[in-house]
C-alpha cells in the first residue's frame, strides 16, 4: 500500500489544485459570465465529446492494463505496444468522426425542440473527442509505467487554467460566446501535447510502426479481449453522458446546466478515490500476472476501507452544510440539492466496492463483465426515460444511483463466487453506522443558529465529533489513521 499511498497522495493534491481552479471556473466564473442555458450547452458538448472519445478508444484502456505488464521491455521498446494501440485508436477516431458527420441530421433531431442552441455548435464536439481519445491512450500508457503525476497535472490543472484564461477574456468582452465555445473545445489538445512532450523527454514516445513486434497469436488475444473490454469501458462514461444528453432532450439546456454543475461539485468528493484507483489498477494486473491472490485481497479491502472513510467524511461535511453551500450560487440551482444527494448515494456505493471493476476486467473471466456493463447502460437509459419526465433532473440522479447500486452488487457477487474475494471488514459496518447517525444528528440540528457561518462551523464540528473522532479513537480504519499520523509528524517537523 506504500506505493499506492505515495502516488495517490500526490495525485490527490494535484487533483484538488485542479478542483479549486475548476470550482473557480464552474462554481464562480461560469455562473457570473454565462447564462444557465450556455452552461448547459458547454457541458453537453463536453459530454458528447467524452462519449466520442470512449467509443473511438476501442477498449484500449483495459487492454493496456491487462497486457502491457507481459510486453513491458525497455530494450525491445515494449514490443511496440504504444504505436499498436495508437493505430487502433486512430482507426476509431476516423470511423466515429465519419459516423458523427454522416448522421448529423438524425442526432440533431433529438435536440431541436428543447435545446436548439446545440445545433449551431454541433461540430465543436470533434476537437474535444479526438483530443481526449489520444489523451486517454497516453495517460493509460503512463499509468502502466507507474508515472501518474504528469497526466493528472496536464488535465486537472493546465486545462482548467487555460479555461480560466478564456473565461476572463469572455468576461472582459474581448471574445464572443461563439468564439469562447470554439476556443474551449480546442483547449483539449493541450493536455495531449503535454503528454507527448513528456513521453519524448523520458524516451518512451516510440511510435514507429516498425517497432511493433507483438506476435500474431498475442494480437489475436488482445483483439479478442478488447472486443469485450470495449463495452465495459463505455459503462462509466455512458452513465454520466446519458444523464446530460437525456436532460438536454427532455428538459432543456438550462436543466442540463444545473445538473452538470452539481455533478461537478459532487465530483470533488471522488477525487481521492480516483487517485487511489489510478494507482491501484496497474497493481491489480501485476497481481494477476504473478497469481498473488493474498496481496489482491489485501489491496481490495484496504482500498474499500480507505475510500469509505474518505467518501463518507466528505459527503457528511457537505450534506449537513448543504443549504450553506448552495447559498453562494444562483437560487435556480437549489433544484440541484437532491441531485447532489442521489448522485452521491450511487457514488459512495461505487467507492465502497473499490477496485472490483479492475479485478473483474483484468481477470480470465473478463468476458462476463460485458453483461453487467450492458445492464448498467440499459438500466440508466430506461430509468432516465421513465423518471426524468416525472422528476426532472432529480429523476436522472435517482436513476443513476439505482443503476450503480445494482451494478456494483452484481459485480461484487460475481468476484466473490469466482475468486472468493470481497472487500468487507466488520469495522466498515461500524463506520457506515456512524455515518447514518451523523446524518440524523445533522438533520435535527439544522437552523439552531441564525448566523449561517456559525451554523456551518457547528455542523462541521458535529461531523468531526460524531464520525471522525470515533474512527480515530477506536482505530476503525488503520490505513487512514497511519496516513494522518505521518502527515501530522511531517507538519510538526517543519514547524519545529
């Protein structure tokens, strides 16, 4: 867990720097400079662009995680693995760009009534989709080399700083909204270029086709695996993209803007988990390679426990102070309070079940994961189709939460029956009980103090006393406690 802790801490710090910049952008500047419909348009373009990238990726993320450890060889330039996957993704980009252009009328038809503004900016999805497709390949390749920092910095910090710059230009009326949309889409090439220069600098950007020396038999195995992992890769992005796409269709760009902004704010709570997952996934592949099931079980439990504590802590701090937090943004965004709640319910389950997806998708039984992914996509679509017309944007959050819960339960049971691996420990259920108790305590103490700042401090202290202190005193999550002790010792050493 030492390597995971070290890299996860670094990526978490960088991610939170990016989150602060992102909050300045989406939580302040977007709301000040753009209308809610314009915010919805930007997020719709990002959602479709992200979906495009995952479609064009052809499952190379899981292919890299699973097969790169077997082909890793610096002297042989890793058997030309990087140019091999770049060729696959290049083909995907050409195919889906052609389809996107060819079926323009059919795609636009779904947005004419509720989101007509989207039609004028249809093609600005392509720069985001193409750039992000290439970024995913290079970022996953760097992960497999255990080099996580630069990709996080490029995407979380540099891209958001560049967005801040064009927002300021728009604020100063130096550019029009039309030019802003175009520049915003073109910015996505920057993180990709940073990774290219970094790979060249460490002599890992070997992209000549002549370096591809992967045996034909191995290529067949890779293509066979990618045909299954392709659908699995789409699962997570389909969930987030479908929500925004269907809200834009059924509710309009204004609803999409509120939903996407709240989901972004909720995403802050997942940053530590994503950092841990980013580092853990390549380790899972190595454990499979060497059949180190004891280490796999240990990592599975530790990641789940740490993610549970971090996720619940941050959710509790936000939820008991939800009125305080929403008091700083436009009143129309208060509709997003229950979006935040239901989205976080689904994501907390996702965090708690930890790395079951990485274990499943890189195992010999990876084929079966396709059934769970197809279920997730279909369930989100059908539930959205049913609930969005009834409950609006909250309906999308409810459907996502339900689908994620069932999806994770199914994956968890499969991994248990197939490999006798589970992430549970009795202390985790005590932690969950403390979290539920804290939610009820926070509910009954709402509005006790007239001053909202003092009420905020009171509620935050309540979370610390009822949730965090018992975890520390009774050693309910030792990894987190050890990490806190190390951090405190480091701070004391610098002060003294």
